């Protein structure tokens, strides 16, 4: 774990991920859009570094495949939450038609208020860190 403060973008990504209801998912691209950007890969980086603080299994690849390296753990969580799943090529995938969640517009606007583009992906720039009192 890193003690550096999170960037505004990372905080927004985590707020969006935290808002996803149990049994529903958003793709990395959907989370990026809700955060006001098209930077799906940056969302992936934030989730890889800091996703342990939220329901990380609810942010998924656009293919609906289970998260690489965490398939067994996430599958148990999907079953527990009742997330719609399908069998494809003898493995489980998320049924995105049924499971995909889009935050209401007003909620998405509140979640991303004041969020800049992800020039620093996971951590706050030095000036933002000092403004936060770190």
C-alpha cells in the first residue's frame, strides 16, 4: 500500500466504483465515462492500485470476462450478489446485457464534480498533496 494521497481522478474512479449496486457491474470504459473521461486504461490502473478499497469485482472488462488473476474470488462474489452470469466456451462470463449498470445522470455529475483528466493516474501531484495537508 502507498501512503501518497490519491489524485482527484483516482478518488472519482473509486467513488464511481463504490456506487455500483450489488449484483451489477460497470466496464472500465463506463467508469471512465462516468468520471468524465474516455481513459478506460487509466481506470484499470486506478483499480489495480487502489481497488481493494471498494467492490473491485464490479468494475469489469468490456468483454464481461472475469478479472484476470481474480476469477475464482470474483466468481464467488458474483454468485453471492446474484450477478447475472453466462457460460461461454466452458467458462463463466458476466451477462452484461443484464448486469450492466449506468448511474443516474445526477449521481454521475455529483461523483465527478471537479475531477480533472487523468494526467496523474493514481496519486495527487505535489501541489494537490500539499493543498490536502499532506
